[in-house]
């Protein structure tokens, strides 16, 4: 029974294989390859284009960053009448040390420092016993000489009368006339000596030579007073200053010397009088430039009826000087200090141009430019130190409020 079963199994037909297309398989492979190549090519081209665009943008940004961005200002025309402020020294209109003209000892003084005195007022008295004794002796000598002169005159007149009658000789008359003339000369000399000593005696009293204030007293009662006539050191008893009118001396820089003329009004300010000014007038100048300081000495007179202004004070003198040339004002941060000299940087056709300028007065945050500008320029604020002529620059945009964005 087993061989039959085996035979039956071997006689069965095998299953038929599936039918395939040899033409469809290569076509699908080719399309897949084309799609893959196209994707890779697109990615490659996209990467290259992106890199090209990035490089171009980077170059553009680098070029833009290489161009300095600056802000500009316009020069401001200075006022035609400019004010200059200069230091001044306040001095008395008249000041004098009071000396003695005779030797002696101070007997009394009547005024101390700060006292207001009038012209001719007695300041002090000097005791001069030697002068008094000399004066008494000179007066006695003068009396003797006058007595001898009267006797000589009588003798002369008598001899001249006797000569007419030939009672005396001509020689006797000549002797009498000579004696008279000699005695007359002696009298004149003694009179001069008496007047000199009287003058010295009058110097015992010291009087004020003008109205003023005693600013110093250098002696006291009993002090030895030396007039210096005998070679000693002079003694200045007092210092007297006239302060109802004051002189203020100012050194004007040479550049303003031509505009500083007589009659110019000046305003004085002092630290001890905040907010208050005193009016004066420029009355004279030295008409010469001091070659050491290159300044012109000017005198301003100020009335001081109340005596508020003290001599010796420091004052700031304000002059309204008419402008002789057109000047401009710029911020100090527009200046470039180069070895060639002072420069400012202008913008023209988006390029920098370095322009030499001449500075004037320095006002702190601004400065006066005397020459080099015409008034219509665009001046760069805070220019970089590396800026050169012809360098390309760009002006920063401003917002509606006037500031940079």
C-alpha cells in the first residue's frame, strides 16, 4: 500500500510560477535615478546660490561698515559786537606816601588807617628842637646883620655928603660904600637862612595833600622821624589814597588792540558783589604793545562815590568790542589736531575734506574760528583721528526731533 501512495504523490503537477515583465523593471529604476540626481543637483545649486548671495551680502555689509557714519553741524556766525572778559587790577586814582621834610620825633598823630581826611587837614605833629634852636640863632644873626647894615648906610650917606665939600677923600667914600654893600649881602643871606629854617619848622605839621583815606600808618608817638636829608632812610609816616575815583588797569591781547579805543564802555564785576556790575569808561591806553606779554595796557576809570569798591581788588572787565572781521562758532569736538596744524573736517559729495582753520577765543564747549570758514559748510562732529582727505563718509539720518536715529 505504501508504493501506491508514493506513486500518486509523484504523479501530481507542480504549481506554475508568476508571470513578470522584463521591460517595466528597468524603466522604474531609471526614473528613480533621475529624480535622485535632480534632487541632489537642486540642493547643490541652492546651496551654491545661497552661499553666493551670503557672500555678496557680507561684502556689501563690510563695504557699508567700512564707510564712517558721521553727524554734521553748521558754523554759527558770531555776533558783530563781541564781548571780551579780561582781568583787571583796581587801583586808587591818586596814591601817595606821606614823608616828613624835617628831622625830629613824632609828637602826635590824629588819624589812623581807614580814616577819611580832607585836603589840608592836620595828620601829625613832629617835635624838632634842633630846628627851633637854629631858627632862633638865625633870627639873632639877622638882627645883628640888619643893625650893621643900618650903621653902614649912615656912614655911606655921611661920606657921600662930605665928598661934595671935599672934606673926605674918594677912597674913604668907596670904603663906606663897600662896607654898606657887604652888610647888605649879609642881611640878605641871613634872611634866606631864616626863611629856610622857618620852612623846616613849618614841616613839623603834616597836612593831607588831597582828599582820601589813610591806608597805612607807619609811625607812632616818640618815633624818630628822618627826612633823609642827612643820608638816612626816609620815614613814610602815612599812605593816603584817593578812592572816590578809581583806575582799573587791563592788559588787552594784541588781537583786540585796534578795537580797544578811548571812550569804550566797560562793565566791572567782582566776586564780592555777585550779580552787581559797575560801569566805567576806557580813558587811555599805552599806545604800545608790550613785547613780553604781547598786550596793550589800558586804563578804565570808575567813579566810586560810596567807597564800595576797594583799591587793590581783582575785577573782571567786560568790553563790548565791535567785530572787525566775520567769525564763526563751532563745537570744540569738531577740531582735529594734526602735525600740519589745526583742521576741521567738512563733508562734500559724501567725501571728507580737511580744512585748515585759525582759532580765536575759547568758550569752553565752543570755540571761535577767525578764518578758514565761509559759513555754509557741513562740519563733521567728533571726526575719527584716522580720517584723511577724500575718504568716503555717510551722514547719519536724523529723526523728526533732530537727533540721530
